[in-house]
C-alpha cells in the first residue's frame, strides 16, 4: 500500500495538486519526441550567459522581496512568477509556438512539480555559498524539473519531509491509470498544454481543499460562515444571471463566477469598516518585515496573500458605486447578497467576542482565509469551468491566461508594473480572453 499514515497530514496536503503534471509530461515526451526535443532546447538555454544572468537576477529579486509579495507559481504571467520567468526565457529562443505554450501551461495551471523558483538559490546563499554557486544550484533544479519531472517531484518531497504516502509509487500508479486517456486526448487533437492542466487542477480538491487543514480552519464558526455565505451568493447569482440570459458562453460563466465570489468577499470585508487599500497596505508592509525576519521563508509563503488581495480588489471594483465601480452589478445584473445578510453568524458578531465591541470579528476571520482563500476564489469552480472550456475548445490552450491581472500589490507598488511579463514578447502571441 502507498499510504504511510491513516490520512494525509496537513503539512503534506498542499502538494496533492502537484503529482499529476509530472507523469503527464513524461507521457507527452514519449508521445511527441519533438516536444521532448523542444524542452531540451529550452533547458539548454539556461546555460547561455544572457539567460543565466536573467535567472540569477530573478532569483536574487525573489530572495530580497524586490517585487513585493508575489505568486511564485501563479496561473498568469505576473511579475515574479515562474510562468513569467519562463515566458521571458522562451522569448529569447526559437521553439515552435505549440511547445512554448505547453511549457507555459505546464507550470501555471498545470503544476510541474512542487518546486518554487528561488528555493535553491536562497538555501545556498543562506548556507554561506557564493552567489555564483547559488545560481548554479538554482539552474540545476530548474533543469531537473523539466527533464525528469517525476524524479524531481520525489526529490522535492524528500526535501520537505513528506510522509503521508509514497510519492514515487503514487505517480507510478497514476501514470498507469491516466496514460490511456492522455494518449486518447493527444490523438484526438487536444492541445498538449491543456492535457497538462486539466488533471492537475481537478485532482487537487480531495486531500487539499477537502483536507484536515481546511477542516481545522473551518472549526471557527465565523470562518465557516464566510465560506458558506460566499458560496450561497455564488449559487444565487449564477442562477440569476442564467435566468437573465447573460451566461451565453463558458468564458462568461467563468468571469461571472469569479466576480461574484470576489464581490461577496469584499462585501463581508466592508461590514467591519475595512477597505481593500487597508488590507493591501497591511499585507505588503508585513511582507517586507517577514522577509527580514525569515530570509529562508518558503518560496510560496505569500502567494495566497496575493490571491486574497486580488480577490478583494476585484470585488471592491464590482460593489463600489459608479463611476468608481459597477454598483454591485455583474453583466448589468444586480447582485443579491442575502446569503450574507441572512446568515445568523455573520449578522451576530457580538456572540463571538466582547459583545459591546464586536467590530473586528468578521475581519479577523477573513484574515484566517488570507492564507487559504481557495474556496473564495473559488478554485473548485474555476477548475470545473475551465475543464468545460477545454472540452469546448480543445485545441486552444487555456493557460496561462494572457490577461493583465491588475495585481492588488501593484496598486501600492506601482513600479512593479514595469516588470510585468504580460507586457513582454512571447506572451502576446496567445490571446484567449
């Protein structure tokens, strides 16, 4: 049996999403030798002086917090993200468009290993190595994750002392079961980038979103009430938009769903008198002190804070009155927030603190979700809708979406917009939305 414990330990559950893409990549390498050759060419470029310098610069910027809080494994090509870094590299070498798209897809919504860029560099510098040695270590790991993704995932899990189950055996069994479907999709004309994305994102719910860590967090009545009410707002308003004839294609469903949950989250924030700029200011300032206090922090430490801020910023734009915002409307339809206003727990914060001073209860529970906003974004919803989009448009790569995220952090640190990879070469060739 592959299990080593009765359940997946909380410390191991973040990695559940990352075991699918490595075996799928290795299957694709065998199905399409030209793809493997393109990946090898991509990896060989890491040793070119220009690209080596680029990797070193970006690793140093990650180490020092140059860009502020970043989503290192973002689903878009934002500043400081791995898709952004790989997009910059791909822009400097000649690789067939389909394979460039697949590489970007495999480390955005596809999750090629759990490795976060900069980890090896930071470890080496903090261990007393020279910067050159640190760059060498970083490049070695980046090469490994593309040339031997399954082996690299096992290695990364050993480094983080994963113990819930045997990663190698899991991926071996997963490959055996998924291979016929990968082959059928490949032969059926599904873009290989989409083949790396769909299984990764859909598997992550069990053992990750539905996990002991989520359960522990939701033991708090107010935190659970937030999750419950935001989901209620989503259900009520998706039906409302459907009845109004606004959901005319899958892309509109995706935009509506994510907009609704964002608006609901921002609505709850506003109940306690907090504004989105206050939260951005707080978390960005905390980030810089966190870098000083914990120089060996995990590469992904602040990524969910970024997601949380982005959700709030988008939600604020929806609920703010015109001309600043949309006046609480999506696609011209007024949102119904009654699942929040009729939620007993959220409407009675005085039952969860000193009753006469219950002005921070909902905010404090929202901040619990700042580290784990996956059911506010909502990842299960986006995973499902994106799968339908791939089914409808199999030959159009779904990831990374070539859009400007209007990152919340950039509202405070506007200078980082000049470093946003969205505005650079290779990313402009693939427009989905």
